[in-house]
């Protein structure tokens, strides 16, 4: 799975490698990458991306799922 859409919850699993945009980077679009620790969005999809917490503790919305 390469560069999968981050707005669909079933595309994201605990431990997968993703690029997120944090709330304070939404205007600049600066991406942060890391491995998913927790999936915070409960709904099956979200137009701005599924909200996750990375293993580093950063929280943001998934823009791309790089690998599982």
C-alpha cells in the first residue's frame, strides 16, 4: 500500500507509517511523519483526514499513509 488516502479510517492501522499535519501547521501545510500509536477519530472517514497520535506524542490529521 503506497500513498494511501488518510481520510478513510480503515486505511490506517496502529504502527503504520504516516504523514500528518498538526493543528498549528495547517496553514503552512508542514507535514510530520511517524508511526501511529492511537487512532483518535471514531468515524469511518473524515474529509480533513483521520486524527491520530504518533508514537512521538504528536497529534494531527493523516494526509498520507506511506506504508503498513
